[in-house]
C-alpha cells in the first residue's frame, strides 16, 4: 500500500510538471509572437532561424504570409527530426510551433493597422528582441523549442563534432545577411544583427535565472529539526557535517544544503522559525548536477 501511494504521488508530480511545462511554453510563444509580429515584421527587421526565413518570404515578391511559411518549413524540419532525433525531441516542439502559428495568425488579423515605433527602428529591434529572447528562453527552460535552426543544429551535432551554438549562429548570420536581397537596405540588416545579439543575451539571462542554484552551510543546535523541515519543504536533501569550533573548542553539527535560488526564502523562513540564532552562510553555485537539478551533459 505504501509503495502504491508513493508511485501515485510520483505520477501526480510528473503530470503536474508536464502541465506546467506546457503552460510555460504557451506563455513563451505568446511572448515570441508579440516581439516578432508587432515590433519586427511591421518595421522590416528580420531575425534568425525559420522566423527570419518566413519574414524574408513575406517581404519578397512572393508575399507569402510569415505564419504560413513558418509552419510549413517547421513541419518539414520536424519530420526530419522525428526520423533522426526521435519523438521525445519533437512533442513539445510541435506544440510550440502550433501555438506560435495560431498566435501569429490571430495577432496579425487584429493588429493589421498597428505600426509601433515606425520612426524608431532601433528601439523596435531591441524591444522585439527582448520579447523574442524571453520567449525562447522560457521555452528552452521547459524543454521546449521553437523548432527551426534548433532542429538543424541538433541534427548536425549528432553526426559532426560541431557545437549547437556555432551551427545556430552560422545559420542566423546567413539568414539575416540574405535579407538584404529583399530589403535592399544595409541599415535593416544591421538592426537584424542587433536583434540576434539582444535575443541571445535575453535567452541566456532567462535560462540561467531559471536554473540558478545556491548552497547553504547552517550551524545550529537544532540542526535535526531544520533538516527535517528542509526535507519536507522545499523537498531538498541535507548533509550533516561534523565540525569543530576553533575558538570555542566545541564539537558542532553543520548542515550542507543545495537548493534552487527561488527556494532560498523558504529555507531562510523556516530557519528563522526554528532557530533565529543559527549561523547561516549562503552562496551562489555555477552548476549543480544530479537528482533534482541539471543532468550531466557528457559526450
């Protein structure tokens, strides 16, 4: 009975985590849609990846609406990814592509007459890149993807020792540079490079903030009670270290705890409730790998 309840709790937690991921990806794609359709497309500023190709096709003599070419190109790439990379890579990416396509269609229908920052292309490129970068960062943090060059990069990386970042950068630079043949304006191409840089910066900030971890060293006579509370909420493990006070000469117990940064306030609150006189040291850590944190990424 105990094992059955444990399995049920694990399954419930897994379902809630998956549901949270899909909600986050939905919000991420709405953010990307705002940046691309409201700030970049109306001002003739391109971006990287498949959205960049879709933008160029819309500005070209073909006049193909960006949302349609975006969906068709990603559909072809996803079929390739499904064959080479497997279905697990594709499920959330398919969801993200469908959400973004639908959001683009609705947004462009209702904002056809809206043209923000018409005379300020630099501000339009920065704001558009911020919305797009935050959207991509949120999507990646939830194991999702906007597809496009991510799929190409993952495929190339599987067969060649070329980093994902390098493949994506090469693809994006080529796409943005090629927009000159349609726009005939090097200034717009430069704004495209601004979008590329700001987007990359925002992605890094969002992804790193979502994964940032901290470590605690806690010295308290009530270490057992504090440890039990940390085990219960925020569900983090504790390691008891035997320590020796140099000045006092007293043997003490010290708790070592690793947690997500967002859980810091919870840990501080419960320590204050149990032992306000506890000695606590908190510091940021570059990376934490293992159960409950990131996975090892070793080739």
